[in-house]
C-alpha cells in the first residue's frame, strides 16, 4: 500500500466533517424561516453525528499510533 491506513482515516474524517459543516452552514443561513422545527432537526442531526463519533472513539477508530505492547 502506498499510504499508511491512518492517512485514509484522516481523509475520510475530513470528508465527513466537511459535508457536515456544509449542512450546518446552510441551516444557519435559513435559520429564521425554518423556525423551531428546523432547530429540532439540526439538533437531531448533530446528536447523531456526535453519537457516531463517540461510537468510533469507543471502538478505537481514533487511535493513530501503534498499540502499546505488554511486556
């Protein structure tokens, strides 16, 4: 493989959070017309993203370096 696996992890996380930022910025522009329903929808969207990030963190997907070995 030409590039190490952590390189691809960083690239995928960057793409994911870049798309997330596009959704949040577009919501922020249309904040007033959307009202409370839009606020609840974006809150749910952010909650799902945070839940996914916590899941990846707990599964060890954010560990970049080599795993320590016991001696």
